[in-house]
């Protein structure tokens, strides 16, 4: 550590100003007006989640309109764990979106002549000693709260301006690469969803053939797979030759299964270890994918003991309690991991042609609503294998499912590669950050590792 590192508190450098209690009558679910950021939009690793955004189209006090580059921090965490309490984010640069922050988020303001930058503070507020102190001083049990005073009390050694810039630049490069991968995955997801909607929701190829036209955007070979008329079914009008069926019926047809994850008596808290086989829990299900940010692990011997719960490509893992609409589609990255307690596993079997179709069909708003409506329990919604097996589906013949899979599978494989790269970069970032901020590692030493990773 250099001699010019200064002992300071955050209160010496910044002030934290709470956001505004925006009027609920102007909240919107669809994109309109401004984006209202809440603690639920913060990633555990820093930055924003772009799903489940809230929108606000009412009057906005100018001081609560965020600017690109503004540093904000969560003051309230609605989870019992407090995972995102005190977490920072930098407001992205956007020409089309206005960002606001509600009362559960604070805006970080630098004091005049403070020898610190927002990008460096963004790194600092992701440092474990800061996180631990904010959480230790938090109030509340079910809902965790912090305050500007508690954040201001954090003590640390402030590097020189040059070292601050170097640290922020290094982690900015890692974050930028992770963000780029995320944006590419969003594009791949949007393409796959557009095809799914056209073929399996709007039935565009069938309607085009019924009108005597060639379906737009698909080859003659694929167009020939679609019928040119509709029939009545228990789920309304569907293309001729398609099935109004259920998830359980399709699992039976393709020699699959729908089962509950291991019970608590099979997997105890003492079985979890720092290194080992990952276990997918409800907390790890995010946007149809498995997040590894907080993933738990068990020894290989326990995974062998629970072999019937080991995951395969194409499996679907559901949260069994709470937010029961969420699921994750298992990719090649998660093969051999375990379906955890509190989850259900749907495996449609070796004969099923398109796991991507399964996941997108289950993620339709109508299907998610059906699952929520049929979940049992007033206080805490619960799923069971019977409910999941009864989920209604409209399923085309296998040759259409196979054609869909041939189009979207390469995109899905690329997305899996991006996810794996993001995991590697995040691990590198989280390994280097504490060593740099504690002075254990020099910036020029860390730059070599970052340069090799990028």
C-alpha cells in the first residue's frame, strides 16, 4: 500500500439524498413516460436488471430526474437477506430513456472539492467490507433499511487520484464487456421470441397460407410444414393438426417426468460447501436462466446420492413456492448440477424436439397467469407436480418444433457462451477488487490479468 493513501469516511466525501415518493396512480407496466428505478432493479453484482421495469408518466420534480453517470445506491432491500442493500449503480447513458429514483434509492452527491470520483465510489460500494458494514448496521427484519448516516460512517483508505482512475478504468472495462454480452443476449432472445410469437402465438404462417400467400421470412421447406386452416379445440381455434394438450401429457408422450426437488431431509444446511456441485434454488432463477451470483454447492458424493435430481439439457426448473411463475431452462452449462429444494423439475424426455419452445411457451403471459391462478395457498402460493403437469399448451407437430429448434438452438448456444464468459469476468472482477482496494495488489499487476481476460 502506498503512503499517500488517506484515512477517510464516506461522509468526508459524499452526501446521500433519498429519492421521491412518486404517486402510484401514474405507475405503468408498459413502456411510457420515464423509467422508475427501484431496489428490485439492482443486480447483486452491481448495475441494473432491465426486466420488470416500472414506468411513470406523472409530473416529475426536476431534482429527482437522474442524469447519465449519476451514482445511486439502494437504501431499502425487500428481501430478508438484504442482498442488494447499499448496492450502487451508475445511471446509463441513454437518449431515449429518462430515469427516476424512488424513496428507496439514494443519490450520491460529491462534496465540493472531494478528492474522489463517482466511478471509483461505484467500485468501493461493491467491496465486501463496505457491504458487510452497511448490512450489519441495517434496521428491520423482513425489510432491511439503511440510511445516509450509516453509509457515511464507513471508514477506508482512499488511494491517490491516479490509482482511483486506474482501478475504475480497469473495472469499467470488465463491466463494459459483461454489459456487451448481456446486450447481445437480449438481442438473441428478442429474435427467438419474435419467431416464437409469429409461429406459435399469432400463427402467421398458417394465416398467410390460408390467404393464398407464401409466409414471410421462412423458406419453402419450412412453409410446407404449416397447415392452411384452423380447427376448434378446448383452447380455442388452433392450426389443423396441432394439439391442445398439457405439459404432463407431452412429458408422458416423450418419456419424460415432472418431479419435486430433494426434500430438506435429503439435503441439510450442513451439506453445503464453498466448492462443489452447484445446486439450483428458487433464488437462482432469473429471466429463464440460472444465475450463479448466489448459487449454493454440495460435495460430489451428495450429488451422486441425489442422482435423480441431477440436471440435463432442456430441463425446466420451477420455483415451488412464492414467485411460482418463474422458471429456468437448463443449458449445457448446468448439466450435472442439482435441482435444489424448493424447486420442481419438468423433463419432457429424450423424444421432445425443442426445449426452447417449452420455455417460451411456459413464459407466455397467459401461461404464467394460469400457473399463478392455480397455485395453492393464500399467503404463500405453492406449486406441485399435479398443477405443473396440468399447464395447458398448444403444440405443433414435431417437425415444426424441430424446425424451430434448428433456428434458435445456435443462438441459444451463443447465449450460453456469453453467460459463461460473464461468469468468468465477474469472478475475476470480484477477486481483484478487494485486493486492489486493500492495497494488497498493485494496479499494474491486476492489469495483466484483466488484459488477458479481455
